[in-house]
C-alpha cells in the first residue's frame, strides 16, 4: 500500500488496517485505526495513534548511524549523537510530508501513519468483504476515530449505503455534535468507561471525564443501535470495589445492563521504545484470573451481565 494516496476525494490519516478480527464486533471484521486521540492513557497499547497524522518509529538496535535520514529531513528535526538518531518530535508532528525514511536501508526509521482517501479505503473494505462471513463488517478505532469527523462520517456513510455493518470504538471524549453526525450510519458503538471519578480519571488519562459521562448518558437514550460499555481494567487504578460499585451505579443510571471488561495487557510496550517514550504501565501487573472472576461476580450480583475480554458474545 502506498503511504500517500493521491485520489481527489476526502482523505484521512490512519496508522493501520487489520483484517480478520473477531473481537471487535459481530462476525469477522476489518479494523481501521484512525490517527489522533484526545487522551493519553498511561496504559495505551496504541501510542503511535495519539498524534493526529503520523509518528516516527525508531529502532536504535537496527540503526547503523549512516546519517541518510538527516539529509532527507525537511524540518531539521533529526541529529546524530553517539552514532544514534535523536528526534525533535514536535518538529516531526508539524511535518506534512515526511521523507526522512526514504534512504534508511536498515528500516531503523519508519513512519507510522499515512494519508488515505475514502475511495481507496472503501476499495480495501470491498476486498476484505468476501472473508467476513454473513455478520461481519468494519470497526473504526484508533486513537479516537471521531476526531477526524468528516473522514469518519464519509466512510461510515459509504459503508452504510453499501450494506456493510459498521461499528466504532470510542473514548467518548469528543463533542456531542460529532456523535450526531455519524450515528445515522453506525450499527454498534463500543464506549470506554475508564474511571468514574473525575480527578482520578484525569490522573490516568490526562483528561477529565465529565464530557465522557454526559455523552454516555445521551447515547444511551438517543442511539438506537447496540451500545456496549467497556471497562479497561487497570489494577490499582480502577479495580477497587468502590470504583466497580460506581460503575454499576452509572450503568443503571444510563439504563444499561451490560459491561465488557478489558483486562490490562502489555502487548504495546515495545512501541514506546520505538517512539522513545517511557511506558508508565510497566509498573502494573496484569489482573489475575481470580481478580477478574471476583469483579465479574460483583457486576453479576448487581444485576448486570458482565463479559471478560473475548468472551463477549456478539
């Protein structure tokens, strides 16, 4: 796939397309990862998707210190120190058309994130469609897919008109008007509830939760497709009995009877090294099976259906 698609219709920035997914909606699905996010969760497994357009990934172990990338960098954002590349990442974020990786012969430097048109993306979706089965479709994820509102709306509308099942995964931290633009074209919404307390939510995600909870309540009333709330379960952050009870109370206030627990994992840890960032989630152990079982029972005893990870029935 070309990094830059030169079609003339609307374009967006994505950082990955994954086919044959069975955990993010009914049937077999194509996941489309859109760039940009309004939060910065310390456990995020897709840190390369936080920037709105692209991120530079650098493997120090693969770098031979040739300096080719420096001469190809239009922003003078790269330098060599001790034979290794240093990156001024703010300058990288402002670069519209990065060319620094063009002559990196060892692939030590690569770009995560590329521009693509609605037409080109829909061609890929149509190519994958034969593998989905009867209930499959697409899921927009990220990052926060509704930050790129026009692009997301256009591809969702195109799929809706083409009888493709559509789903999104959202953190909810966007304007309500963004939801109004796309919900006519969405069948399912997966909505993350990261912490019920505003202060603690900001500590863990760099964002308050007021807008998120307001949107969750409004979607519960106004969205007529399937709305599935998810709880990313992070030990010592949101797994206390008190917090679980707060989530129960909120779900009942929203009129919902289902929660999907997503246990912490560290599968994205190596991406932080490539981004030259510290991974703050490494100090936290993944939740034990016993802990997950106890929390599940707490939800069930409160009258809610609770599913853990891939156990969710679609």
